[in-house]
C-alpha cells in the first residue's frame, strides 16, 4: 500500500490529477488501513484527506500482537520458518499464490473470538514507531469523513452472510428461543471469556447484561429484544466505541461524522424481524455491488446519488 501511494503521488499528475489533492477511501478493514497509512511517518504526508467507513484502528481486533504467532504459523505451513528474516523473505518470494491459499486454508482466515482478525498492523518501531494516540498527535490534521451504519454487526450476527464470521453468528434455529439465558451464554462464550477475565468473568457478565438489558426497556421482552441488544453490544465493541476513541484523539481535526440509518427492507429474509442498516450497505451505494439490482428501487437510487455526491464533493472540495 505504501508503494502504491508513492506511485500515485509521483504519477497522478500525468493522468490529470493533483498530487497535493489525494484522498484515501477505505471500508471496514480498508478503513483501518486508511487510518494506519494516515499516521505512519512513511505514508502520512503522501495524501491529504480520507474517507473511513465502518472501521477504526482503535478496535482491539484490528491491531494486536496475534499477527506474530499467526505469521510464524503461516511461515511454517509454507516451509519457510527460519531464524533469519532475510531467509524467510527469500523463501516466501519463491512461493506461488496457490501455495499461500493452501496454507491459509489450514490456518483459517479468522478465529472464533470477538477479536477475530488474525492479521493486522503492529507497533514495529518502523512503519508504526509509536502507539496510535501518539502517532495521531504527531500527524498534521487531515479532513476526514468518519462513520458507521446503524447496526453494523447485524448482517453477520443474524443473517450469517459472511462465511469467515459464522462463529459469531446465531444460528437460525436458535433465534426463536433466544432469551436472557442465551444472551448471557453468548457473552460467556464469545465476549467475556474466562481466559480473559479470570475469576471476575461472571461478575462482568452480570454488569454488562444489566447495562444492555435495562435501558429503554420495553414492556414486552421477546426474543427479538435480546437479539437486538446483542447486536447493539457487538456494535459498541467493534464499531461505536473505537470510532468514539478515534474522534476523541483527533480533536482539532476537520472531521465529518455520519450514521447511516437508511435501509431497503427487501434485503432481509422474512424470518429476520430487526430491519436496520448493517455493515457494507453504504459501500454498495458507492460501487453498486452486482446483487444490488435485485432489490434497487427509487429510494435506493436517491441514496446512491446522495452518498456519491457527498463522496465526490468531499474529494473535490474537502
């Protein structure tokens, strides 16, 4: 990515572009990549503004030291594990793409955990020589669009549209019987694991349950109440709180914040009663994903125009 940015910076003028007017646009993991590129001393001065949709580097799954052990696992599966970095590098360069795919099939693309990513940036004293808070302080403020959808995790928690995240999803045959006990068990199994919280895990489960199950509590507590609160909890962990931390760290930057609540209800299977905007839906209105034509109506076209306009206007005018 760094080399691609350097190439754009050096060549964009030949294509009618302005090397002093480069915008990076990232969605989900791409959004965390934009944050990383925007604060690294190697790349932060190669572009002037950014658009970051539904993803922040401050989510704990995006940046952690797990990448070290997973990388060693990958090197081992490829027959490239060695003590000398240059030897590892030369061995990896000799492998073809299919060999990497085969090795990743063995390792898996995620782990069964709320912090499911296995690869991501780490503080390596080079590309990222400090923690993100310190790097942001060292960086010249950039005009930035930051935002989320109303319920980002809804798709992979209840609709199971993403194979790599199925371990977080609630199976369809368990939706109707989902109540307070299932809510707490989900916390124990997926989020508040004893391996992380030790002897305090059950106390934390009760505190979290008390918070998420008692605000704006309706009179009727059916299965969809508990399912919606699980989605809210996961949204806070993976999207809302990390975004809030990033906004706080970027005080004084020209930030433009949004929450996208628009949704076409034709997207949902009939058994799903929570019909709110979820991960990837604003992305589709920028790039018109191939399956969009199956449900697009006049309101979708208006939303497509609105999002395309705010993206293009930001790119042109900042």
